[in-house]
């Protein structure tokens, strides 16, 4: 068994999150990262290790500690990587990538590995799976789908802590322009079309 399989098995035992941040989310980010790595010529071992460990500590969105998830995941990743013989330099690259990947941190990673992890994670917030995740999260927090007076934030500032559809305007539709890599931008553009088509259809139905 190679080191990535060992880390994968360990993470599978640890992860116990909601359906938007479960082990399947980890594996989708892993697959996204694999594709981006090939196109961007990055260090696959480091990027994929970061993908496996990026949510190893993940608090529910309703938890005040939620904003600390990436910081604590980065910290926890160090002890896991050390156990599998990663060098200090490799551990720094992986843990920094994890620390900087979160949207709420508002950081642009410095390394290519960090840029790819951030793109791979953001791709999972777009497209058909992004739609499923945003409404799964909204449902778990008992949020209404939309503001009945202005569902699509035409005349008001989006507030995704109150309405689920607002999350499209507060975050999801911005991700395409925030992607770091060329291959990430190409895929994000395709997936953002899915979100826009959904909103167009929703507008007709409500």
C-alpha cells in the first residue's frame, strides 16, 4: 500500500461530517486535484496529500469554530505527514496549502500545490455537485431557499446566513474569477454555466 492509500484510509476513519463535507467530498477534491496536477505539472504526492487532509478537522457551518477548520486541519496534517516520513519541507508545503485553501481565509496560496488544492476544492462548490451541496447545507441549517421579496439579490446585499440562494451571489458565482490555474479556470467556467442555468430556470418557476 502506498503512502496516499494509507493517508486515505486514516482520513476515512476520522471524517464524520455533514453530506456537503463528508469523505465523498474529500475524494471529489482528490480527483479534481489529480486532473489539475497532470495539466499544471505539479508535485502529485504533495497536492494529493493536501487534498486528502484539507478537511481533516471540519466543524459544521453553524459552529463558531467553523472559521478555524482550515487552521486546525493544517496543524493536524503535520503530525499525520510526519508519521508517513514526509520531510519538513514537504510538510510545510502541504500544511501551508491546507491553511490557505479556505474561501473564508481570503488568501491566494503562494505555491503551485496550494493553488491547485484551492482550485480543486472550489470546483466542488460549482456545477451539479455544487448545487447539491449548497442545498444540503441550507437544509441542514433550516434556511429558507430564498427571500420572497427579492430572491435573486437584485436590490439588496446577499445574506447567505439567512437564505440559501443568496450563497450563489455571495460566493459561488465569484469563484470562476478567483481560480488560480489555467485548467482550473476552464473547468470552473463550465461548471458556473450549470449554476447560471439553474438560477434562470428557478426564476421561471417561482
